[in-house]
């Protein structure tokens, strides 16, 4: 039986997550950043509810949950956040690696 280990590329999705995604694709086709029309407003409400759900599971405030479009944006958000923290605290020695996005 083959074993899949490249979860950086994709990962298995729980059936209930897939059903929620399908429902969103069918019923909330708007751009959550475009709130000048009903489609965008409905999508924004869905994103807000999703943020609240994730925050509740993690025991965090919804304002601490950030959704990104993928790994590059996520990496940049984390690195820039660390940089800002380093500048504020004077702890400015940042170590990172080239593991993400290595091409084989």
C-alpha cells in the first residue's frame, strides 16, 4: 500500500470539512472582500463564522485567526510578524531555513 507523506502539497480532508466546503462553494460564491453586494456580504458572514469556529476550537479570540491563500502568504505573514516582534523587543536575531518551497 502506498504511503503519502507530502502534506505540504495537499492533505486528506475530513468528510465533514469537505461537505462544508461544498456547501460554501454552492451557496456563498461571493468575494468576502467585496461587501457592496449581497454575494460579498454573504461570503463575509461565512468567513466571520468560520473564524469564530476555528477560534473556539483553539481557545483563541477570533481576531487572532488569520486565513491566508496558501503557504507562501502564510510564511510571509509569520516571518513579517516575527520581524515586527523583533524590532519592538530588540530581539532581532531571526533564524529561518529554506525548507519551504524546495524543488527536487
